[in-house]
C-alpha cells in the first residue's frame, strides 16, 4: 500500500512543477496565489516543547505565564546541553541488558542526545503560551476510551513485554511478537512516521519535525521529514470509495475563506495515530496567521476507541531549513537484528528445556 520512494519523488516533482504562482506580499501580509488564495507553500518546523497531552498539574488551565514558558525552555536547553556531551570512546561496553538507568534504551549503548530536536520553546497561539496541544476536552487530555479498547489494551500487554533476555512468548499460545516482521509496529519497520508525524493528525515528535507544503489550485502536497511520507490532498475532490484503504487515509480539501480544511477518511486497519482503527475520521484546518506561521487545528473521531471526539491546535512556524532524505528503511538493520535475536533466545530456551528434561527449571 505504500508508494515507493521513486513514485513519491515523481509525485513531488509533478506537484512542484504545477504549483500556482504566488503574488508577492508586503510586510505583515499573507502572500497569495494568482487566484487570491493564501499561499501556504513553504517549509515549516513544528517542533515544540508543548506536550500533546496536558500534565495533570495544570488541571484545566490552558495557558502558561511567560515566566513558566521561559523556565521550560531553559530547562530543556540545560538538559540538551548535558545529554549531548560527546561519549567517551574508551568507555567499557554496557552490561548485558543495560544498567537499568535512564537514557537510551536503559543505557545499552545508544546514542547521546545529538539526534534529538523536539523544539526550543513552547508555542504561542493568539499571543498566549499553551500547556498542551489538546484543547478539547478542557482538561487537555484524551476522552475516556471504550470498553472494547480497554480489553484490547489488556490483550496487547500480554503480547508486548519488556525485553528480559528470555523467549517468554514460547510459554503462550498463538503467534509471538517476533514470529513475523509484519507483526512489528509500522514505525519500527520504517513504513510510517513515529508519533503520527505524517498524520493525520500531524503531530510533533522528538526529531525530524520539518514539513514542506506545495500548493496548486487543485492539490496540496505535504511532505513529512520523518520517514519521508507525502500526503497529497485533492482540493475540491470527493472521497475514494470506502473499499480503498490507505495508511494515511484519503484526504480531500476545500477553502473556507483563508482556511484550508482537509477531511480524511478511508484509513487502513492500522493508522499512524496510536490506538486508532480503520474508522478514524480527522478534520484539519490550516490558517495563515500573518506571513510567518500557520495555525494548525484538528479534530479526531473514532467511535471504536474514544467515547467522544477530541481536538487540538498548535503553531507551525515557517523555516529556512530544507527537508532532506530520510533513509530509515534502506538502513533499517535493527529490524533484521530484532528477528535474529528472537531466534537466538528461542534456541536458548529450547536447549534449556531439553537439558532439564522438559521441566524448564
């Protein structure tokens, strides 16, 4: 179902080639296309220190004071400075399974924070700092989930466990989590962006937060840096038949004044949004707030998961940076190592069982 990198590149070049000419704008004005629509083409860095879900300490308070916002930014600066220190090349190998301390996967030898770039400050909307991206419900948190989802979560907890260095899945009936590469999460397989970065909804992540928008009169393409997903929105079109299912859904758009509205349905069984199902429905709104940033709003509905819709919004500042290739899939050696490691653990477990006469003790 995923387009190849070559096919995505062809689509990108075609959309860029047909992009509507922009009309120059004065200082503080929004650039417009020759048809008068806002020209939202360009690069955006959506990294932010504002979390999707509001910390409980803030309760129903949507806003931060400037002092609180400055404190959060300074704490992140100091944290990144400390965690980005160059690793000692003469250090000993970590103990088997890691030392259990905080850090990259329990300090089993992962990178320092060089690759982390989740933003340098919290975002502002209408001149006010926010405590969360989610604005509805008012507590800034997800609505309650359905009973069916609670049962699904319980079943998944038995399927995915921490790596204890033992083939625990041999003790349960049915397939194990490492029996087939296609059982692994889509993000782990480098097929979809992590944390729904490609969306919809399009959310910030720990790194690779750049987006590129290319706009024509009848299409809008959004290129996502993380895993190089490309969303092509048909402006004025109709949804594909319900039988056509896509990982990022089927997106159509229209203009309401200066706001581009995008409606997305027809998701595959495993959308990028965590816990969502094929019945996910997302409505997004892109509104230019002056020449330097967009206001991005979204509403999520999935009756199979949440008992009510939920909505969020945050700022998309323009950026001078460029989106470069993200070659996760071409170099995803970790996936093969995960599968090989599982086979080794299974061999050890079977050998141990044989040596103890089948008792496993």
